[in-house]
């Protein structure tokens, strides 16, 4: 049987409960949020919009985490969905069509016009067009760019093109490989871009004769007439300034922002960098397709000049006559030297 003291404790608890239930003035004044949420639950059950607005703002002092750092207390970031829609929408669609159209135009041009050939037979007498250092810098940048371009295309378009072909298992390995190659080769390309700029900038400043080259289409159109130029023509200079320098720097800077997220940059900045990175990369690859075409199958013996560093004097005269004349005269600042050809080199390819 309960004692007298137990009955008194029980009566006190009952009295306190009655006060709490029937005396609302005993509680702090409601600011309106709780009443609004309670009313919303009655009118629209399970609608927690006000709560999620508070979560997205990240300004609630009670919304915190044990992990300290920038934006670590932001549980939901609305901009992430906007970034996803931009990446999977305009960038993927328009960027993909850009690469398809550029590739198709290059293929159509080659089918109709073929490569740009020499008007005279090569003599076998060679001119040094690129030094060993210039070729090392070029191939370092070119190979790293190709790795980044292919891995980036897999990351951006893989789930639309490769996933249906390969299935989830094989595509997952390919995507992981592409991601790691992209991350580790990126800094190497950054170094190559800087070296490319300082190595070739002295020969890429615009000259008056570049406008003649542009007006005549560089000899690629119509009768394919000979158009003289300096060491680099207007097309190569455009590639250097717009492609290698401008788009290269933009791609490198935005890539480093995403690659090293430990310099106090938040998710908003990284998402913005991702969009700029993708746009610049699409434009960069589109321009690179033209550069690769001209440097391989588009112009006869163009690839050999970068592979060996040497060019036949006829090739140098027909494509870069002003530079070739400076080399023959031994003018200071004219990179390259003339060399006597071996007797066998003069007969190579002509079966004399």
C-alpha cells in the first residue's frame, strides 16, 4: 500500500501536468514558426517545406556537424541540382554536337579535297624546323592533352554511349581509370602548357603578312595556291593564342580548383569551375581536331617536321617562305639551320 508521502508526490505531478496542459501563458510566446508548421501539417500533411528551407540556408545555429570546415554544416545545397542540370543538359548536348559536327566537316573536307600536297619534288636538303627541346615540350603537352581529352570524354559522355555498349561492370572500370588518369595527368598538362607558352611565344606574334594568309585561306581553299608565311602561319598562331594559351589556361585553372578542394573554395565555386572547365574543354578539343588534322594527314610531310625536327627545303619554302629565307640568310632570331642532305635522302621515295 502506498504511503502518505507517495500520495502527495502523485498529486503534485497531476497538478503540474494540469498546469502545463491548460495554462499556455506559462510557456514562452510562440514566434509563429511552430504554429505555422502545425497548421501546415493539418492542411498539407507531410509538407515540411519550412524545415527544408532552413536546412538549405545553413544559417540555423543548431544545424551543425562535428566535421569542421567550409560549408560542412550545409546539409542540402540547391545549387548542386542546378549544376547537374547544366552539365547533363546544355554542356553534354551542345558540346557533343560540336565535336560531331567538327569531325564530320574535317572528314568531308578530306574526302573532297584530300591532303595539301607539295607543288615541287622534295630535294632532300633539310632545314632544322624544331629543336630537341621544342619537340619534347610539344609532345609532352600533346600526349597529356590526348589523355585528358579521351578520359574527359569518357567521364562526360560515357554513361550515354559506352554504358549501353559495355555494361555496368566494364564501364565502371573504364570510368575509374579515366577519372584517375584525368586527375594525375592534369598537373602534367599544366606544366606543359606553361612550357609551351614560353618556348613558342617569340614566333607567334602577329605580322602584317598574316592577314594575307587569312584572306587566302592559307592555301587550303580554291586552287590551293602557295601562301607565304613566317615560321608559324596565321592558323598556327590562332591555335597558339586561342587554343594553347587562352583555353589551355582556363582549363588548367578550373581543373586545379576542382582537383585540390583544400584551399577554402566552397562547392558553389567548384560547380562554377566545373561548368567553365567543360565548356573550355569542348572548345579546346574542337580546335585540337583541326590542328591534329593539319599536322598529320592534312598537309603532306607536316608530321615528319615535328617527329624528326627537320623539314625539306621545298616544304619550308612552300609553307613558310619568309622564315625559310631568314634561315638561308642566317638572320639572328630565325630558328633553324640548313643542312646538307645525304645522297640517299635525295633519292628516298623517288626511286632514282
